[in-house]
C-alpha cells in the first residue's frame, strides 16, 4: 500500500444470539460477548455510507444537470388550510381554502369554501385588490402511476398570506347577514390558521413536469400545463415532489423510471422510507438510468411505453399505492417496460438505488 492510499475500512454486522429477559447490573462484558455474533457486511465503508452522504450533500442543481433536467424540487409549496381542520380536543373545526364550487359571472365572483354551507359572493374587482385568484393545486392523493386524476381549486394571494387573511375577513363582513354563525366562525378560524408562501410562482405553461408523491411510494405522472384549460394557474402542493423539464420525451422517460423503481420496491417487499423528497431522483442517478446515459433506441421505447400507459391508466382512487402499482403491473405495456429495464439496469447499482428509497 502506498503512503497516499487510505486503508479500506471493513464493516461488520453484530447481532445477539441469546435473549436477556431483563437487565442485570451484574452482567459482565464476557457474559454479553459470548452472546454476540459477528458477520462481515461484505461492503466497503464507501459503498455503505456513500449513497446516504450523497443524498444529504448533493447539490440538486448539479444532480439536475447530470439527469439532463432543468430543475429538481424536493417539496412543492407549503399550504396550510387547504381542507381546514377537524374538530378535536382543544381545537376548533374550521373551513378550507379549497373550493367546493366557484364561478365568475357579470362582475360577481361566487364561491363555496370547503367545509361551509353557504355560497359567498363578492365583486370580482375585490379579487385583484387583495391579489387573490383561483389556482389549481396538484395534491398527493390525486397522483397514481402514470395518471393525475384531478387538480384541486384553491384560493391563494399573490401578495402573501396576510392579504389572503384580509380577503377572508372582508368576505365575512360582506356576507355576514347570509351566513350562519357556524360558517362565520369556521372562516374566521381559517383566516388565523392558513399559511401560504409570500410569493406564488405558478407552473410554467411551456414546461413539462414529472410529479410524484413526496412520501412513501413515490408513484409519478407527467403534468403538462399547456394541455390544460387556459389561462388557469397551476401549483404543486408540498405533499408532492417534482422535476421541471423542457422536453416532453424526457418527462415521459423519467415518469416511467420512477414508477418502475416504485414497483421494484413493492416487488421485493421492502419497507418504504416515510419521507422521500428527492431520494427517488437520486436513486435513478445511482442506478445509472440518467436520460444522458441511455442510448436513443432504448429511451425512445421507454417514452413510447410511458405514453401508452398514461393513456390507459384508470381515473380512479386506490386505497393505497401498493394496489395501484400491482394493478398497473398487469398491463402488457408495463410488463414490457419492466422487462426492458430489468435487462439494461446493473443489478448492483439497482440494489444501491433501492436502498436509498427503502427502509
């Protein structure tokens, strides 16, 4: 070994071979030592700790460059009060900024806040005064493999949370005669409890988005604002993570890979990390599946299969994403996608990638 080389640290797994029914202060080291079993981990320190260190130290801008995407966002915008709050000990039930219904007609804006009974009315000009508008939010519960089943209309203010609170107080004042005391109380508590960013940045109409669930099974779908009704403003809520890309093919490619990786987690009966954030994106890089690293014939086939799966995936709610993945796994297009990726992915790299997203 040269003077400049560092010794390779060997790693071991230590486990108990006997059970101690209770702690005894008279136990000696020798008593415990004879109940210990030591096995070699068969991994270097770098192999074991490297992916974890990379996750916490990785520059997401650099990772985006390596994956040939424009932006990686580990968590969408934080919004509190979308569906209000449930009545529980020490807390009062309140309304939500999600809209059960809304319409604009003849200078009047009519809307019904989540969890309230009465439709509210205000002059449309007041929306601009408070910077308030209807945004369509992408929420985790609406994401299935290869499908976003819907978006949720919510009220946000481009001038920040304080202006949205002022708007709600104004709405109560204008409509108070028509409102029940229960609705008044719910809206006023909402005004106190809600949170939103000071600045709202709607999704770029010219970009494509790879959107996936932030927690546990990170099933994904392509979202394309330009394919939706205009001039609607869209935001991605903080229960989701996403990548912004300028190329449609890149978006469909990465959605296919994320759903493949999530399927492999289920297939191998692994426990899933509670909070995924950017972990699945890093896992794709670790697995050597960057768009930049795959030959054109392969990514063209993956894109084709992904598009077909987006067309065929059902618009329905699932009890959990394990069920959704198992159902999509029966589609011939997904079986073909899985077979293709199983052939090209390096098994050792895939194992390291799965370790990043599983417990």
